[in-house]
C-alpha cells in the first residue's frame, strides 16, 4: 500500500492587514514561504488586497485581514475589495450564489442572492469534467455567466462560448474555452488584452496570435496576462513595469520613488516604451502581443497565477518559479528584490516539497505543496 503523502498551504508576501500568511508573527510582510496555520484542512484560498478567504475541506469559509468572519456550507469563494462572493450548498443539486459586503463579517443578509442548479437533465453529478459542472468563481458553475465587482455584478456570456476557465484582472477578463482558445476583453491601455493595440474591447475577442495552439490555463494580473499551453509552454503579455513579463525593465540607476510607485499602482502615471519588433528599447514596459517565455532548464509549466505586478508558475515536476515586483516578499526568495526573469523558489526544493497549486493575491502568494514521493 502506497504511503499517504502530506500536503500543506504556504503563504508569503504582504500581510499589512493581518491576513492569514504563515505564522502570523509579521506585521507587514513575509519574505519566505511559511506554512499556514491549520493548513491541513484548507482546500482553497482566494486573496484580495487587504484580506484573504480560506475554504476548509468541511465547507467552512474563514476571512482574515481587514475583515473577519466565517460561514459554513461553502463550495467556492471569490474575494475582492468591493465584493465577497460565496457558492453555498442548498441541498440536492441546488447551489446559492451569495454576494456580500466584505466588511459584513458574513452576518445579516447578503447584498444579493441567485439560485443556481448544477448539472442538466441526463448528466450525472459525479462527472465533474462535463461542461455543466465546469467553472469556479468568478465563473459560475453553469458556465454561462460570471461575477464582477461592479453592478450588475452577474454578467452573461454568449451561449456559443463553451467556457472552461475565466479570470479577472484589474480592468480586463480572460476566457479559456473548451477548445483551448483564449478570448479577452475589457480595458487594454497596458496591452493586457494581447491584440496588439492599447484599445479596449467591449466583448470577448479571440486572441488571433494564439490560433492553432491549445491552451490549458489562463491567468490575469493587475495589467498583464499569462496562458499555459497543453504542451507546457508559457505565453505572456501586457504591462512589464516591474518585470512581471520577464522582459527588461528600467535600469537600477532609475529607481522610482515611493510616490511614483503609488501612482503606477493606481494607473495614474505611465511612461512606457512599447515593444516594437526590430526596434531597440531601453526597457520594455508594454508587450501588446503574447510572447513565448522559456523557463530555466526547459521546464514545462502546468499552472500560472498573477498578482498585481508579479507572476508565479508551477512546473510539471513541481517547482515554483516567480518573478516581477517583490517589495513585500511576494516572490518568496527571502528578500524584497524585484526580478525580470523567472527564478525558482528554493524553499520548496530544499525541503523536497512538490508544488501542486499557486494562487496570487495582489501583493502576496499562496502555494499548496506536498511531500515528494520517496524513490
């Protein structure tokens, strides 16, 4: 009989509001991965800027950070600064979508409620691969709508889009369809849509640059985007101000002031060079087309996640690579240095841990890792 392997969640990066991140001893940031308390029971993490939502295997959601609270019967959670959304079991195949004010501590009445029916007639509930059961928040299980933090909160999707995954950035959305094609829409001023322009797109538009390539995962950052192909290749585009695209950034002699950094975070100050094939640039701040990114040692990727200005990728062999903005330790390399190239997080390799999942908050990172099988 095979020995059961032990797995746990780890966190690192910004915890200035006291959100769950490692031991909880830090008042500001964690620069190296630390196990989350009671992480054995955690099955999902959704992190906003000032708070984090954890879901346990028993269906309990727990909030920590600028807000607190807990509720039972939870299947899925999506945390944002303006809206906290829960999928809660209502018996049988019925699920209730609840939207809460984050500061409500999940007490009183939700802002709005919508009843969902998981599965269609003739489709078994024990077949999670079927389209009717696809989707995790912000994509709804019916795969015909998604949640947004702005009214009217629940947005419909065209019925011809057979949706597999949907991710929301600060101003844009990425959609992966069942055929492996990627669509994007929303704001495009940082090149995050990948259509070669800085124009906005009101409706989902196919990324023509990826035609003929089947994608397996997508991830949306603040103003950048990543997708992972079925063969393990990484394609990345959008804003590169902090090296989150693993492309050259400003030189070390051009350090930004704290005020400039704040302005950049809010999108109010932009002095960018747009990548132009064949034209030299001192640094590349905007890459409006998907660019192929090679990981060190030719590693294949299986999963990606994006923070506000940092990127994390899990490889097929269980390594974690991070790069981009590192001010709060969100890259996990034991310091606050920003990087414009993928770098392996040695913490997991040194402890013989195999990374299985990663989810980035805006300024922090959460990772699920298991003990490697003994050879």
